[in-house]
């Protein structure tokens, strides 16, 4: 049975510039916050985008180290759970019986899976990146690491050893990042980092729904595979809850970035409140929220510091 197709309405919504910019900046600012100079942080802070729990911190040698003790892993799990909830609202309106809601892989696709084949590595022009792609897409790596991770992250005994924040961090910097790159296909063109002699803004040509490269946080969520891998990640929250004998999860980390609000009763964590309540977004006009995010983007550009999925870090 062929894998169900993600409805076009969801793809169009995810390709909206507001949604792209938010997902990109959430990952950039949360991971790189402690690597910005104070002037950059002041500028981003004034725009309401200071992350309360940075995902990375400088190690003794100045290189990034994972923050394992500040519940930033909860922010990672919570923000993506909110994304799933918003997509599920659209799916409920669309009413496609083949795709009623976001459902994660169960289990993670094996190397011979016909529905989710692993795209081949490609020549990126960077020897280190090439070697990484060769490894992460290999059968040997899947059997040695992915299988071990999947077993470990579904084992109640192991899950009882971690707080939810610690578990989120473990998931993010191991299997999550590598799932993104294992199923990433060669893009028709690589979007340049905003600091690489490009304008402060991201050119609108990158907003085309066809740009759905899994290796870029500006585009990964447009790709249908994103919702399968993040559905798998989200299911691990339930495993953790059951392992700890809890009736429900009490969240500490709920940072989703600076969202536009102003309507009474509006959910402060709803990610798509700036978008019209319709599956089709053609003609959507961007307001002050996009402008504020553009200012954050400009500050990120001037920092020259960017986070990428392919960065490997020790837990």
C-alpha cells in the first residue's frame, strides 16, 4: 500500500513566508543565542525573540555544546507538537480520508522501504558534508545507530532515567537531526545563508512550495517526510509519559517564539494565528509579524552564526 500523500493545502500553508520564517528563526535563535554578541542579543531581545532556554552553549574551546540541564529539550518537543496541532486543524477541514491527521512512522522506515526510500547522497562541493551524507544515508549507519536509537528511545526502563527536557534534547541531537539528513534529497538549488553576501532578507523565490529541502529549517516543514519523522518524535512523548506513570505531561518548556496576538481568548502558543483560517493561503498579506521577523533575520545575518541539522555534537 502506497504512503498517503500530504494534502496540498498543508503544503501551501507550510510554504507561507510567515511560517517558513518562524520555523527558521526559532531554530536559529534558540540554538545560537549564546554565540551572538551582546548587541545582537539586545536587538533580538527587543523584538521579543529571546529564547528562555538556549539549546546550545559555548564549551571550554568555544565550540557548541548541548545544553542538557535547562529543559530546552521540552521547548523542542512542545513547539513541534504545536506545529502538528495546527496542521491537524487544517487536515480536519480538508477531510481527506487517506490523511486524517499527522501520524508518525511506526517503525522508522528500513533501508529497503519502498514508500520512503532514502535519496542518494550528492556532491555538495564540501568534502566534509559529502562524507557526512554518505555515512548518514548508509545501510551500515542505519543498522548500527538508527536501530539502536529506536530501541533505546522506546524502552520504558531507559525513559525513566531522563526528565522530559533531557529526553527531548537526546532526541533532537541524535535521531531527529539525522532523520532530516537521511531523507534529504538533493535540492535543485541550495538557499544561501543570509550572511553569505546575500541581502538581509531571504529572497521570495525561496518561498515557492517546490523548495522543500529537509536540510534547511526554512523549508524542511514543507516536505511531507517532515510530518512522518516529527510524528515519530511526538509519539515518544507518550512513551515517556507512560514510562513515568503520569496521567498527563506538565510542561516546563513551552517557548514557541514571539507570536502575534491581540484577540481575546487567543491561544498564546498557537503558531499560525497570523494566517487566515482557510486551507488556501493565496493572496495572504503579511503584517507586522513578518516585519519583526525580518528584523530578527537581519540581526542573525549580521552575526554570521548559523545552526545546521548536520552539525554533530556530543551529548
